[in-house]
C-alpha cells in the first residue's frame, strides 16, 4: 500500500502534454497553434500505449517537428497511464483514516484527475552551419487553457514564452536532435551559461534535503 501511495505523485508529475494534433502529424507549419486547435484528446485508458506518430528526418526542421511529436506521444502515454492508475487505485486507501483538516484536503485534491499541459512552439530560424549540423531557434509558450485566477503580469510572462535552441545533427539515418539549450537571464548568477543544456546524464547525488510528504 505504501508503495502505491508513493507512486501516485510520480504519475501525476509525468503528465505534461502538448497537443495531440502534433502526435498525429496534423500540424505542418513552423508555428504550432494552440488556442484554435481542437480539444486535446488523451490516449485510450490503458496501461499500455503504442507510439504512433509521423517520423520525418529528411531535414533539420522536419527532424525537430518529429522530436516534438515524440514528446507529445510520450506525454499522452503518461497521461493515459495516470488515468489508468487513478482508476485502478483511487480506492486503495481512505486517507481520512489517518489524516484530517488541511492534510486530508490536500491529499484528496491530488487525485482529482490527471493534467495535460499544452505548448505552442514556433520555429523562428533554422541555420545549417555545416552539412551535418544545424541550429534551430524556437519560441515556446505554455498555452494550457485555464480558469485559474491570474494577474496581468502572469499573462505577460506567459505570452513572452521561453527561448530555446536545438542542435540538430545528421547521421546515416537522417537528422536528429542532439541537444537542447534554454536561455535564462539569471543563469550566470548560478554559474551557468546563458544558454544552458537541457539534457545531461543523470548522476546520483548524496541525499541531503527533506522533500515529499512528511
């Protein structure tokens, strides 16, 4: 039982998802719209998921869009698994047996459903530096529909989005994403480059901090 309860936050944390239209290879333009797109449809409720999306690695920009379709498919799979998990384990244990007040309310709010995050991506430039290396500049906005209360500053920050660069390299089987960099004004304050790598090997660290439910 303890293991099942510990796994639930993990499933809920893995449910970010872009538009499923991209998974199906519908969007062909450099701009991936959101507000005018059809409502996001999750994968069928199941514990397994088949990764089905268009794969096109013939050029740097098509390879990048293929990468995004993969991310969308993966996020949709996680969303499907989250729904499946909640359906199967929602009644495993009544937390009111061991908690009350704010603790009970907080725990119960976590299992109300699985969330999908919607992103709008726009390729602003693709520069092919050599025959086997290209850099794509991209603006990404979190365009998830929400009725939550927010400020004008929140809206400005959301509309501004984030700046990314993608290193795309050519192999014998086509163009593929090799590294992703995210721009951050404050990166230098924490000892990072302005354009910090998003993908680095996972390294085990000595556990110092207390986190999670206590």
